[in-house]
């Protein structure tokens, strides 16, 4: 599907057919989030002119099924895009798409650098080609896409650590599953070595008030992002994103007990983007609101 350009999107936002889709975006990150750009669109029946993409695009059907036809490099493909179906559109290949009824879709635009970086880190090569698919069932892509959409709805563009983790797992999955080459990614059991785990936790604690980056943590440990995420979760039972949220709430509890700061000051000091962000995660993890916690202590 082509790209949409709703109001407020960066001027650099690549688009193919803006006059048709300008009012179709229900949700848009408006920019690349750690290698992935997210758009949620509701499209009336229609078709696109021929266009090419400067990035890989995954289309996830969130709504009812519809009939779709794609002309890809002058070859015609057609089928029924069932609810939850996924399509993989390649880069630099002329294509045009037609669909016969309302389409509620999620687009994940993947920066080439995202896949190149993971291919080099894990496979020691940047030579790969992804096989295009018009319609396929892929529960992992669907899950990652829906969770990215949910994070965008709740936290806007501030979920950098989550987005980086999701983008990394998505890139590795695509390389393993849809590449023309056979790749085998080595897996390690048992979690991070104790020294690496201490180093990661120390880095997180030191930078808790800042916007933490998966890239920065993994680089500090001298590890690939993928292996860091996998082994960190094996070690602590939480993903890096979940662990950071938990630690921010723990620090907020300490500051609230100490007193002398407003809730908004506590939120910012602990690395939350705003007071309501603190409120939501604090209540989810403790069962009470920050204000109730203050009254209890």
C-alpha cells in the first residue's frame, strides 16, 4: 500500500499518493521509530498508480477481509486478504495495488539500515534479499505490529526502547524467514554472564532519568541488540523495556516516600515523559495511584 501524509508529519515523510490518502491515516508515528515507521490507515475501495518504495513495507490487515490485486514488476498477483493477513512489499520494484472494499490496515515501513545492521551483526553479511509476499499468515509479525501500534497510541513517539527491541526482533525474523538465503541465528541459553548483567543494570540505573536506548545499552556491553534482548530477558525474566519501567516505578516510590516533589517532578526525574505516564504505569505495577501511595505512606 502507498504511504499517507496526515497533518503534522515531517516534511521528509516519503509519500507516493498523498492526494488520495491524505485523510486516511487514523494513526501515524510520522517518522522512523528506531528503524520502523508505523501508519494505521482506513482506505475506501481504490487503486494506486505504479510506484516504487525506498524501504521494505509490511502490510497487516486489521479489519475485515478484502480482495486485493498487485502488479509487481509487471507480474499480476491476486487473492483474499483475510483478517490478520500480512503482505511483504519489496524495495525498488515497480508495483501497483487495487482493492475492492474498505481496508483497515497497519503499515510497518522498515528502514533498509535496520535489516542491514542486523544482518551484519548476526550473519556477518549485508547481502540478502527478501522474498515478496502478497498474502501470508505470520503471527509474530502481526503481534509485533499490533503492539507497536498500541505503544504509539499510549506513549506516542516516546517508546524508544520498546520500538528498538520490537524492530530488532522483527528484522531478525524477516531475515530468518523470508530471505532468499538460508540463515541460522545462533541462540544462547542461560542468560547474560553475571558481569555483563551487572554492567547492563548499572547502565540502566545511571541513565534511568533519560530516554534509554537499546542501541546504547547493547553497545556499552559490546553485544548485538538481538542477543542482548534475548539474554537479558532470560536473566531477569523481563524484557529491557519492562525492566526499565519497573525500575522507574521503584525509583518513583522512593521519591514519593521522601516527599518534597510534585508528581510531575517525580515523573520527569524517573524518566517518564509526563505525570499521566507515571500514573498509568505506577497503578498497573502497584495497584494504587501515586497520590494514594503518598497518602498510605
